[in-house]
C-alpha cells in the first residue's frame, strides 16, 4: 500500500514499474505452482494494468466474439497489443485461416510477443515508435502522424482495448481515421473507452476531473495515465472518420454496466 501511494506521485515510467513489480510479487505463488503461468509476461517490464493475464485475455476474446463478430477466417488488427494478452487467446482461433497483426509502442511488449508466438506464422507483431507520455515519452512519431502497419482495405476486424483511455482526442481522431483506411467494407472496429455521459462522469476508482473541451483526466499532471472522453465527442469522431456506430455497451468502471467489461465498449462498422 505504501509503495502504491509513493508510485502515484512518480513519473509514469517509474510508477508503472513499481505497480507492475507489486503485481509480479502477488502473482509469484501462482507462477511457481503452475508451469503454464511461468510464460506470463513480467509486469515490471511492461505493465498493462491490474488483473489476471490469462483471465482478462479470455474475457476480451469473448467480447470480440459476442459483440464484434470475430470469425476464425478474419484478418485482425490489434491496436495496442501490449504483451499479447488478447493475442494469446486469438492465436488458436485464427489458425483456421485467419491472420493477425498487432502493434504497440512498447519495445519490451513487442519483444515478448515475438518470443511467445515465434512458432505461429499467422501472428505478426510490429513496433511503432509513437510518442505517448504514459507508455513511450521519447517516441519519435506523434500520435496525429501515426500510420498503421496494414494496407488499405485489408482488415476484417480491428480492435483497441484500453488504448483511447491513454490518448487525447486529436490522437483518437487520427487512430479512427487510420482504422477506417485499413478496414474492408463491412469491416468492424471494437474499441473501449471511458465514455462520459451525464450521471456517469466519474467514480471512486476513476475520479475524473475536466481536462479540456472534450475530455477529463484522473491526474492533470499526467493526463495520459487515464483519460475519459465525452461520449458525444467519441461518436462524432467515429462519424468523422467515415464509420457507422453500431453497438454501445456501458462498462463497470462506474454505475450502469451492461456487459462483461470494465470500460465502455463501442463497435463501429465501415459502410
């Protein structure tokens, strides 16, 4: 508890390393007792959030199947693949004829993924040196200049899990535009966010405070730690990118959860 309190006031890299080390210590008994769990990535090197690596990945896969129409033959783009939490569950599903490209700003995360899936020829991972104050403060490429590692109209299903929760709205708009570019007609895009609505503006775990015209942040010093966007602004950005919004399901980060997920889930379709 003391380390967590200290970490709250540390710069992003140090904070995430400390919190990741705490998670690694808590998970050490399971890692030692279960040979399968010894392959779990170390959070100290690339901390993508609290929770059980395998269990959360399984839940995210189920959400893609239940709400975004994931098929074994899909060409999938994982926007912000981290250390392979979802990829670990997608790999056997897509062996039937699908394909996967995941990219991330974390060099350590991509290295872990490439090792983990070295014998899976349909699984590909790319490192993009995109600048983000929370995960890659020294990145050379601005979020608004990002180009996804996929050809025009080559992707059936794209998804971004807890990515827009660490990005300001100009970067979100760029990512939506790039998603629209790479999707095939009728391709789907599932993404999660903290979507602020009247009456759902903050919670005990996420005490968001106004940050700019479209967004709120938990920590004004380091906004990318956790950013919420007004739902109307996200929906407008989806439309501006040329995508059609399908489902919207509220998560359990605050009151009114409607599906098995912490963050709010959007599913958009390319006409």
